[in-house]
C-alpha cells in the first residue's frame, strides 16, 4: 500500500501520523520524508529537494510506503501532479491530518480542493482529525471543515479517524522508535530504577517508564483511528494490513 500524508499547513501532525499511526500498522512499510529542511529524525530516508520524477520511479520499486510530504513541498508536489497527469494514481490514498484552529481548517479545505482538482476521487482522500480535545465535541471544533465537506463531499471525513492531544508525541519526537514499539517494551524499569547507581540514571529510567505508560495509553486510540480509516479496502489480500484482517 502506498499512502501520501499531505496538508498545505505545517504542524498539523503529518509526520506524527506517518510515523505513529500509519507505518507501524502497515507491515513492511517505511516512511519517506519529502522535506526540504529539518527532515525529522527517526525517518528512514529523506528526499531533500526532491525530483518528482525520481519519487515516481522510487514508488514503482516499493510495495509499501508512507510518503510524508513536508508543508514546504506540498505546493510544488501539487503543481507536478497537475503536470504528470494521473501520477496521483501511484498513491492508494491521501491521508490529510488536520487540527482545530480555523486557519489550519481553511488550509485543509484548500488541500482537499487541490487534490480534487488533480483528479483524486473522494474515497481516496481521508481526513485524520488530530489534536482533538475531548472537552469539546469534535463536530464543533472542526465545524468549518465539516460544513465545507457537507456542501462538497470531495473527501472522506469519518469522525472516528481521530487522534487526541497527548504530550507523548512531543516526548518521542527525537526517538527512533514508534509508539507501538515503545508500548511493547517489556523492560522492568522499576527493578532497574531500584538498582540504578545515581539519581540521574534513576531519572532517565523514570522518564522512559513514563513514556511507556503514555504510549500504552494512546496505542488503543491509534489502533481505533487506523481501523476507522478502513485502508484494508485498498489491498486484495487483507492479511497485509494489521488490524484489518483480524
Ligand atoms: N495529537 C497530538 N498531540 C500533541 N502533540 C502533537 C499531536 N500531533 C502532533 N503533535 C506535535 O505537534 C508538532 C507538529 O507535529 P508534526 O511534526 O507531526 O507536524 P507536521 O505536519 O509534520 O509539520 P511540518 O509541516 O513542519 O512537517 C510536533 O511537536 C508533534 O509532536
Ligand atoms: Mg513533518
């Protein structure tokens, strides 16, 4: 499966969604970051100042990939998708993370409209509602975007495709492991802390324990969000997609 994670807006969680929501649940998938600056750590490969032609060639050579398109490259990518007709068909689905602030919702609408203009069908464009705050109904927080989509259903907006605000994403920013991996870690931190020689070591171990606890808290939410994306419809053999076959 080949997915593109895209939004004209920066800081909406494209890299977070690619790394922690999508790649860990698509066996064998790697994340390719199309970033011109500050390619995120922990991502396996970056195409800096990339050539769209090269990206297309690369996409022929791999089966499973999540392409994380940094905000600074989105406009260029859109321009090239216009030029290379039907090139969007290389991707099974475009995942569009969005966040509540009105400016970001407007940018999300512009992103959806552009994808629609290059010919991507509505069922191949899916919103992920990110940084959702449980204290406010999602329908109210994302009112601008949802009412646009009611008028013009050019993308899928399933409100179960949601990721809550959580400090764990900032904590794991510089780490190479994804949250699912961190949650699976079985290290007995309490024992290690008891044996640790100095306070600094105890604190470092304590941080890792706290991160694992937070990770274990969010993994079920990420699983539910991934299941709601229903990406299994893009594979003939459902066994290829974790959580869809079972
Ligand atoms: N659900 C969330 N809860 C809390 N923080 C989050 C969440 N999602 C993302 N973040 C944080 O928001 C910041 C921006 O996220 P991220 O880097 O994934 O955005 P991006 O869209 O890839 O940005 P850019 O356009 O710069 O590449 C990061 O610090 C990340 O840890
Ligand atoms: Mg990013």
